[in-house]
C-alpha cells in the first residue's frame, strides 16, 4: 500500500516517539449496592406469633368457662338462700319427694303380716361398702377407722338422702381430710362432715345446706372480667396473624393487648379472690372442724394466683417487642 493510493486517507508524517492521540474511555456509572426491602424476621417474632395464637385460643376457652362458672356460683348462692329461708324444701332448694301413701289395711281381715316396701333412700350393704371405699380412695386412704364407721352408719340410715337413687355406681363426688384431721365427704345427694374422733358434725340429710354468702356484685365482676378477656383473646389472635405476615400493625396490636391485659388481670385477681374467699368461707363457717378462716384465706390466695397467671404473657410481650432487633426489623418494613 502506497501513500498515493486514493482509497486511503493520507497518513500524518511519523516521527520517532509519536503516537496518535486516544480518546479516554467514558467513566463507568457507580455500582449501587442492592438492598433488601426488609430484614429477615427475627426468630423472637416468630415465637411471639406462635405463642400468641396458643394463648389466644386458651384465653377464649378459659374466659367462656369463667363466665359460666360465675353464673353457677350466683345460682348456687341463690338456691342456698332459698333453701335456708324455707323448711319445706330440700337442701338443694327442691321440694323433697314424699313416698306414696300405703293404703290402710284391716288387721282383723288379714291374719298374715303385710310386707312393707323399703324406704326410697335405703341402700344395700354392697352399695354402702362401695361408697365407703370410694370415699377412702378419694382422700388417699386418710380416713381413720372411726370416721369410716361413722360414714357407714350414716349411709345405713334408711331415710338417708346422701346418695340419691340411681347414683350408687358413682356415689362420691369429692372427699378431703383437713390438716386438723376432720374430714368432708361430698356425695351425690349431700355431704357429711366428720370429726377426727368419728363424730358426724354435719349431715345434709338432717341439716340444711349452708348459706353461701357470695355477693352478686362479685359474680358480676368475675363474669365481666371473663367476657373482656375473651375480647382481648380475639385481639391477640388477630395480632398474631399480622405478626406472621410481617405487618407493623401486629406489633402495635400486641402492645395494645399487653397494656389492656395487665390492669384487667389485676382486677380479675381481686374479683376471683373475693369470690372464692366468700364461697369457701361460707363452707368453713358451716363446718366446725374445717377452719373457716383457713378456707377463706386459701380461696382468696387461689383466686389471686389463678388470675395473676394472666400477667406473665403481657409483661413478656412488653419486653420482647421492645428489643433492639425487633424495633430495627419494624423500622425497615415501614
């Protein structure tokens, strides 16, 4: 190829050490770091969601049971007051059934003796033995021989109403021995109180049902607390579902639940403690050997402990949902 070729442009004269100028390359655009739309959900939030679903379901069940139990306590107190005010009713507020009248017979016309029907409350020897054994088993074999003998004598009374007809297959509902040695046996139709020496201190066949001094206001407060607890349980269930969907509203609803549940649990502890204290106190007042003051204190403590358990999870939520990891996670999803 020569310099005079018309198909090629003329080349500039070359000289030693000279190179044609080169255009610098365009500056590359800076590479931006990829960012996740939100952080991975902390494991503590997953645990909160699962536990909240379980607690919410249990809260609905226990709230409904508590509301029904409050109504039962109120009806029991009402029935006992009605039974105490009238002598024509039985210990459970129901008029006792009178046995049918036996037609009069002429002794002169009948030379033989007429067999009299057994009283409606009479028990067979097998039924009495089974009931005594069940009572002993319910107390953990803590009834002494004198108490067993007294219970057997009470059941041998043909006019007894401690075990109602048709319930001999399961005659004992509850039996306990108190620290002082006295015993209480709750049967299908009544109850018996026994002293450590085997004396019958209380027999519903001959004594009326003790008056349960349970306030209607206390029952209403317990019922209201149970219904409000059901409402908060539904709120907790919704909050748990939103937490599992990484919604910031889930944390907000959990905090609202915790703030409302803490005072409600405290109020429920006082209400239930007062209800059980009144109930067990009235039972203890009717049983000389049971120690009414002790039963009253036990009832108050039991009610406070049962309702106080509802404080554990709300306090745990306030701690868990305010940890740095949880707060950073919800700050990234906003």
